[in-house]
């Protein structure tokens, strides 16, 4: 389960944008242009695992995308680790903090611990594991120090907004699906300026089900009005995100930013950056606005003279 940190008030999402209308798809031999972001039809991908490679293969149709938030769109781990170091004055306790966080977030999702009490309870338990038995007043002071640093340090990965722009321009519905334990994720999306992209936001602590439980995936699909087989989910955790989505009947994509040696499971695509997601959709799937402009899988694609400059790749 993902490590979720800051507190915040629930904010209502704006009405979903209808970007599909009025955006012409133009294919000039090098780019498919949807008005917002030109996408090269032959850009270099992070990891490509062809689906069968059989001539005439008809790729699945995708009408909606689900995206994890922390460590997929938001560089959460780096920020949270800095905030923890700010609280305790050392930077070697991150793994212990993650384990303590997992335990307490699971209690919130299960309904055994109120979200409002989780942060201080976790900090108190964490400090006790380090041999420091602190009273509630000192625990509250430490938690305020950590959470304040965290809230003021959130940042998006450089490839997040360009990718979201492209997905919206392509006419896809979008959902944010997170294993967070509280509505602070809505505040985070709003402060970072990306809440406008999403038709719906699914938070495990609100729903009472967390990835890889099929309930959270199916709820996202139902709210978007798109069946699971026409929905693709992208996240940084292989099992909870990609495998969980696949097992729930969606298409699972593992965002492997660390480029480790793990191999994706059967039926899972792997990318190293959100900059690779548009090409994956173009070459391996069919989407509403792309279907008329992109060749069927298996046909040759022309390679552009340079890579897609609108998205920053980590390669």
C-alpha cells in the first residue's frame, strides 16, 4: 500500500472537461496532432512488449485511463522522506516509517481507525519503535512539523501535466485512483493544478477498498461510465496497480520509474515514464480520437526526425 501523508479538507472537483469535441486529429506522416500536444508516431519507448505481433491483430479499444497519484503523478517518496528527516533529524529510518504507515493506513481503510487520528497515532507508534516514549503534546508538535514541511513541498513529475494534456486531447476519460487514507489527496491535486483533468477521484479511505481489490477499479469504471475492458490503469506498484488492474478486468500498465530488473507479469505493459504512455496507446491500443489517424497494430510506423519535445523523459 502507498504511503500517504498530509492532511487537508475535501474539495469538490470541477465539472469534467469535454475535450473530445472540436479537436481534430491530423496525421502529417510524422505527428498525430490533437491541438494540445503533438505526438510523434514513432517515438522511442521505454519498454515495448508487442501483443502477439500477428498481422491483422486488432488491438483493444481504450476509452478511459485510471492513474495512481503518489509516485506516479506526484513525486511523493522524495518529498515524504525529506519531511520525515525534518521531523526526526536523520534520514535512515524511511523503511521503518513506511512499514508503520502501511499498518496505520490499513486500519483506516478497514474502518478501525479514524483518519483524523491516524497521523498522530502513526507518529507515536513510530517514535516508540525507536525507543522514544513521547506524550501526546510532543507527538502533536512533531507531526505538525512533518506535515507542514510535506504540504509545502509537493511537486509533480515533469512528465505528468504534458501526459494529462495529451490524454484529455485524445478524448479519454480520466480517473485518479489512490490508496490514500484521506481526502487530502483532493487538496493535493487542487494545489498542484491537476484536479481539472479528472472526471472522478477514487480514494481508498473513503471507499473502504484499496488496490488491488477489484472494487476500487470497478467503482472508477462505473463512475466514468466505461466498462473495465475499455479502461487502462497506470501505476508505479507492479502488484497493487498493474496486476490488480489486470485481475479486475482492466488493462494494467506498470510505471517502472526506477528501471529495476523486475519483469512485468503476463498481460502487463511496462513504461519508464509517463512520456511513454501516449506511444503505448497509439501502437498497442485503439482510442476514440486516435483510431482514425493511427495504423492498425503490425503496420509500419514512420519515425519522426526527433523525439516528442513536449514531454520530459527520464531516460
